[in-house]
C-alpha cells in the first residue's frame, strides 16, 4: 500500500477538497484513496509484463529476460502499447460509428427529436467528398454523407476518405510509409491480430501499425464523430457556461450526465426544457430540473448549450458526494464502476443508457435513437421521482464555481480572426511569425488520481501562458482550466505574457481556448492543417511551433490521440508514468521502444512521443521545441520584452494619464 496522502495532495481544486474531507468524515472511499491503497505494479506499468497467452503471464524484470515464447521486452512493450492504442482508437471510433448511424436515421426521418441543425457544416463536409449539394435537401445530402461515413468503418481496401483533409504533403508521406488507414475496423482488428502470440515480432514493424491504427482514429473515427455532432447539434461557438460542483443546485432536481456521446445528453437537454417535464418536477416539490455534466459529455453540452460542467474525470464521485444528485446518467467511457457502491450512501440513482455498458447494481434505461425524446423524458422522470428520497441532512454542495466561455471550434476561430468575409488563420499565423505569440500548446487529456487533480494541468498551462504560448484545450484538461477561471476573457489575462495578451485583447478571446471533448482533438488537427495551408509557418504540421501535452493522462484513448498527433507531425509530451518505461537500470541502447516512438517516429513523421513526469522539464521541453521550430522557419527569436505596448490594458493606462502626458505618450508632443 502506498502512503496515504493529505487532502491537498489529492486535489488542488478547493471544491474537490471539501468533498474529500466529507468522504473521510463519512468513511467513504474514492478513487483518490483507492489509488493510495492500490500501489501500481512496477512491472506492468512499465510495459514489462505480457499476458498475451496461457503460457504466461511473463514478467521480464532483468536485462536479457525473455518470455516463455522467447518474446523480448521490446516486442512485449510494442505489443502492449499497440493494443492500448487500438483500444483507444476503437472507443473513439465506435462513438463515431454510432453518430454516423444517428445521422442516417435522422436523414431518413426515423430519429425521434433529432434534426440537422448546421446545414452550412453539412454542406461543407459533403463538399470535402464531392457529394453534390446544389439544389438538394439537407436530408438528401446527409443521407449520402451518412452512407459514406458508415462505409469508412468496414472498408477493407483503399484509403479512409477523411485523410484527404490533411495537407497534401502529409498525405504523400503517409502513402510513402504505407500507413494510410484503409478502414477503421480493419486497422483495429489487424492491430489485435499482429499482437497475438506468435505474430508480428519486430517492435518497429508493430509500432508502424500502431501509427496506422491511430490515424484511423484521428483522421476517420474521431473526425467523423466531431463532424456529425456539429451537423446534428450545431457547430460550437462561444457561449457562457460555468464549471465546478457549485453548479449543483439545492432546490432543484439535479441530473448529472456523464460519459461521451452527445446523442442522448443533447436529447436530455431538450427534454428538460419541455413544459410537461418542468411541471412534473415542480409537482414533486422542486424548483425545476438542473442539468450538469461530467467528463466529455459535459464538454459536449457545455460548448453547445452552455449547460454547466460539474467537473472533470475525478469529480464523478465527488458530485454524488454532494448528496444532492438525483440521477447520474452515464453512457460510455471513463465511467467508474465505483459509482454504484458510492451512490448507495446517498439516494442517487446511477442510470446506464448504452447498449454497450451495464454496471451491476445500476438502473438500465437503454437509449434508442428512434425514440430518443421518449427515453430522455423517462430518464428525467425517474430522476424527479427520486427527489423525494433526498436527505437534506446529507446535502453539502461546495459554493465554488467559475464562469467560462467555451465553444472555440476551428470554424469559430477562423471566423473570429477574420470575420464573415475574411475568415482566415492569417492573423494567428502573423502573430506567431512576429513573435507576439511564441507558439501554440494543446494541453489535453484526463485526470489521474496518482497525481494531484488538476495540479500538473494548471501548472503547465499557467507557465506556458506567461511565456506567450497560446493554449487550446479539450477533454478533462479543459474543465480543469475552466475551474481555475482561465477561460473567461480578462479574468485569465493578468498572468499572461504581454504579446499574447495583446492578441487576446484585440481579438476578444480568453488565453485558453476550449475546443471540445476528447474526440474533438481532431479540431486541433484541422486548425494545425489550416495554419500550415495559410502560409508563413511551413507547409505541414511538423513545421509549426506547436506542442501537444497530456500532463495527467490515464486512458487508452489518450495514447491513441497522442499517436495520431505524432503521425500528423506533432511533438507530444505525456506526464505521469510511461507505459513503455522499462527497467529503471536498462542500458541505454536497449530502450528500443522508448527510442523508436521518440527519435524513430520523429525521423519518419516529424512528430515524437515522450513521457516526462517532471512538469518543469515538460515546460522546458515544450519551449525548446517551439523555439527550435521558430528558428527552423527563420522567424525572429522570441523576445518577451518586445510587445505589450498596445492592447486594452495599455489603452486603459493611457486613459488614466493627464492630458499633457497622454499627448506626449501618444504623439510624442512635449508635455507643455
Ligand atoms: Fe509469455 Fe510469449 Fe505468452 Fe507473452 S506471448 S505471455 S511472452 S509466452
Ligand atoms: S473524459 S478520456 S478522462 S479526457 Fe473524455 Fe476525460 Fe480522459 Fe475520459
């Protein structure tokens, strides 16, 4: 058993700390205490254990050890990593598949309550694939797009069509390396086949298939999920939202939606606003229904509807600890099995909804797109019926929440930089070229109870902002910045470098842009591709001064995201433990897998994956990479003192000066 940590070592979030104190008082365990009790296995966590067949498990703990079949540590690590990437790709992509089926059902008029909300995006996406749009009804276009997208999963030969949205140069590189994904399912199945006992045994060869599998995620499955979510529910644009446990309301029926797929949660939002449901809640003695979200379901409805986020991954148990949640409605991914046992201490109902996910002890109300509104109302009524069971003596809601402005889709960023008629990434590229913005960091990914919740995210984010690095975020990382108040215009600007601050003030954006959920990391790929195509920052993603970071990663999906970003040309840094760390005392030239995913992948794709647990080293590596890319492009060396004499803050300072001094400062006229 690891050492029991103090509350402030569990989380840096004061709302979480309040709930963790309460958990201790009530003697209830959480992921934080379970992490203390469950010391990680050093062999497994470093990728040195193989469970691929019944002759094992084989644990390779000494230099030169091999498994019963003779597999070396490098082969075992490559297989383990590839399987994790395949699982992550499968999770994202299966979400994409369900969205494609939902688009098809909507186009055919068979999906109760759904409609095509963003016709402009539908036409734009159809245009990528030469689907005719002129003179056709949205449903006709959507039907063709749905058929094309559904086919991407089972396609056996050829190329997954969304890859044509990458730069021409990148597409050519993938073709040359023979890693263009054929179909999503084919790559995932082949990853499982090649890592089975007695198959692919050359680590580099196995890892090349990991690249291909991850590309099937980033440039197909996840991209399809994002496209269709926007088409059906609207492309996100800035909207006011709130984050943290304080969004739970004592006088209302609280329903927390948790998981990933927006199909049901969007319908729950719609159902919660219908008069009959509101009336039903009032008849139960509540002041109405209060929806909030956890994890990426939270992000989906936050960025489109402004529905508040109760928190990120490690808040799922803490929301129930408030004693004021009537129902937690879960679908897929990142849902802890511990929720059911925890909820037994309160009155909260855990409601599973996906045909793919059941939890013993939970209530299962299965979602079905053909009667989504009916099911959404049934779920809400079950929550309302549970309101009477709330024990007010057990209710404790932290009075802590922050406002935020989420909704920075790539379409909106394009628009905000140039307006309707001159929408363009040109101003962003120019700001990087001049050095006002040093570079861009995508800080994404999960929470992990093995480190203090939000600590690494926030430390890295705040330091990079000081260094004039524009930060974009998705997933639970985004919620962590939201809880800190970094996603609200001026509120986040006081600690930001002078050049970046000028840009934020001029464009009217927060220094940290919320770009969506974890499948929406494809939006970041799109932004980077458009930046490369805009000109001035090279002609491909690997030349842009940009870095991806996941300081608190935990899920296999994070590994899939990292790998498709690397294959797209990005440097990706993960915090925490390396799943291919190997033996601490290994001689350097036996670290084949570690080396290959860093140096080897960089030679082939221009991107690399590294695990750097120390946040200061993470920041250093980020800035060095950004500066190296700036130098390679021939851009001026970053100079923190060069900018900062324009923008709102400087204007306000000038305003406050006496007239004579103002004349001098502005026009250089003598004070007299
Ligand atoms: Fe051991 Fe080889 Fe079986 Fe893995 S595949 S468990 S290394 S015998
Ligand atoms: S929910 S994958 S904990 S980001 Fe997308 Fe958060 Fe990571 Fe799940």
